[in-house]
């Protein structure tokens, strides 16, 4: 892997429902509520930490995808089949994704961890054997101080 790809930024996001991972795989998008998003989340890739809802595949990062575009939409616009949801009017980042890629070896968590978001790099994602190895020392991932402001992607493809 060349140096540029190795240093590409990855945001590991928690996915709590199998239908959300299925949507990323089949429809090519994922959502993060603005109210819960980290203040700095510019990334070229998203990776997905699967929770207990995934049964035998729980507590692991198994998949990642290239971020192709980011926009801001209401939950209702993203999920029109749920018009009465309590957060229907809430705003979300919508990540348009490339195809989901499976990691050669899943990155498991040897002990239960509370994960929200982990900023890391492609190189670290490919080297890690445990979720704890994804965290980078503060200031070592270049560009994580870039804010998205209104949430409109700055690198459309």
C-alpha cells in the first residue's frame, strides 16, 4: 500500500442495527445524527463497529467503505417510511459510500468497550488486531482538526 492510502483518514462509527449495515451495503449510504457527531469527522473512509445486535459478529469491525459524498438531510428525508419517528425532523449527515469492503481479518474487541467514533487511518485499520489498536495518539492523524461546518462534503467524486 502506498503512503497516501496508508494515511487516508478513517472514521470508525458504531452501527447498532443490522438494517443500517444492510442499507450501507445495498443502498450505499450511512447516517450519523448531527447531534451526536464528533466535532471533526472529515474522513475518506467509514468503518463499522458492530454491536451486540449482530450476534456472533458483535463487538468487531468487519467492513469499511470509501466516502464519496456527504450531505445533511432530515431523518424523514432519509427514512420516509418512518414519518412518525420521534426524531423525524432531526438532521443527519448522509454519507454516500462506495461498495462495502470486508477486512481480511475482523478487528475484534477482546473486552467490551463503549465505542462511539474512532478517528484512525487506513494503515492502522489494516494493521490492527484489536479495537484498542485503532485509537491514535492525539495529534497523529493529519487533518482531523478540519471541521465540516454545515456538513457539506468537500471532496465529491
